[in-house]
C-alpha cells in the first residue's frame, strides 16, 4: 500500500498542508515540533511526506496549531 502512488500523493499533500499551517503562523519547525511534543526530525519527515502519520500524531499537531483535526485533513 505504501508503494501506491495515490497513497504517496496523499502523504505529500498532507505534508504540504502541515508546512503551510506552520509557516502561516511564522513558526520554525523546531518551535512547531516543541509545541506538538514531537522531535524536530519527525516533523520534518511529516512535512516532506516521508512518514505514514498516525491519528494521534495528527491530533497532537492540530492541538499545537490550535485547529480542528479535520482542518488538517481537508
């Protein structure tokens, strides 16, 4: 499944969305990772679309960015 090009496209789109939410706030990756309770490298990989993100991780990012989880997915 992870080799499915459609899945890879979704990961890349989600990563771009996460990056946009972060940069719109003027936050560095380090600051956003700290607020989310994630390692900076983990956030970097999420934004690059290199990781299959868990629901819990998305919840933590949404909470840190003060948005609804559904906003990150649409």
